[in-house]
């Protein structure tokens, strides 16, 4: 279990760094959006590339930030019901949810999107809009984001099991910081 907890710590550190990077992408997206709106209104200048980079960045924030959100226990859940359970029962629900729902879904998405992402790269898929961008980088965010989510789900399951065994504090509590 100590090896698995160390591995969970490495996964947590990776997704913490990726999540911090994704936070900065929000600022970049806002600046690009504002700059594009100003140049369009003040000078009548705009391009499809500026519009496309905005949705690329939004996709990056969402996909790269999902594992970070899970790590910080800020994902969507049924808190109304879970809050009535003891921390041990909450951990059991988290383990079951991770094993029965999160991991199968994330693995299935990764499995089915991988050939599409590879094909987009091989064909150098580009936007059909004038001045549009290449599309394969945003397609590659999907398997990368879901791989990070799979890793974080495994980390969370390991931490919940360690909590149930009395090896670590409750990882779902902010004071524990989710760190082993």
C-alpha cells in the first residue's frame, strides 16, 4: 500500500501542475477574447483563427482541469445525500463510483477517441474556415485529458482505500488536502 500511496502522490502532483497550468489558460482565453472583440469593434479586424483559439483554450481548460477538479473533490456529486453519510461510508461511495462509473466511462472515451485523434494528426486535419487553425492539437487534448482523469481516479481510489484501512486521514476533507 505504501508504494500505491507514493504513486498516488505523484499522480496528485502531476495533476496539480496541469491544473495550475489550466487556470492560466482561462486568463489567456479572456485576453484573446477581449483583444479580438476590441480589434473587431475598433478597427473592424478579426479572424477565424482568433475565434477558434478561444474554443481550443476552453477545451483545454475543461479537459486538462477535470483531473485537478477531481483531486480537489470539487466535482459534481450528490452532496445532499453524501453529507448524511459518515466519512467511511462516503469513502465507500467514492470507491464504488470510481470503479463502477468514472473509470469505465473514462476508459471507454479514451479507447474510442484514440483512433480519431491519431487520424486527425496523420491527416493534419485543419479547419475548413478561412484562416482557421489545425485541429489535431485540440483532438489530442481529449485522450490526454481522459488519461489524466483515469490516473486521478486511480489515485482517489487508492487514497480512499488507505483511509478505510486507517493509514491516512480522510482525503475528502480539505484539511487533509487529498495528500497521502
